C-alpha cells in the first residue's frame, strides 16, 4: 500500500531524499486512505528534516580544506 501511495503522490516526499518507513504492528490493516493520511501528516516533518540535512551537507562541503597548492613532496 505504501508503494502505491508514493507512486501516486510523490509530492508527499522531499525531492532528492531517501525516506525509510518502518511499519508498526497492525499496519497491514490500513487501507490507502489511512496510509495517505499518515504520510500527509508527516510530510511537513519530512520536508524540514530534508532541508536541515541539505544545509548540514552544504556546510560540511564548505568546511573541507582545498588540496590545491598543498601537494607534499
């Protein structure tokens, strides 16, 4: 069911991000509407987490020292 919700509603998931979903006990009883509703509730938090991750990655890239001109002999 999750795969179907993702396929039809990719906007619920942040672009350029991987999302791991761990189903809880009883998840097999959920229908499409239930799964969609749960993911829609989580979409804001997913987007914020993806934004923070991208910002941290950008900061880490900026902190990396440049190797130009520092070759060891």
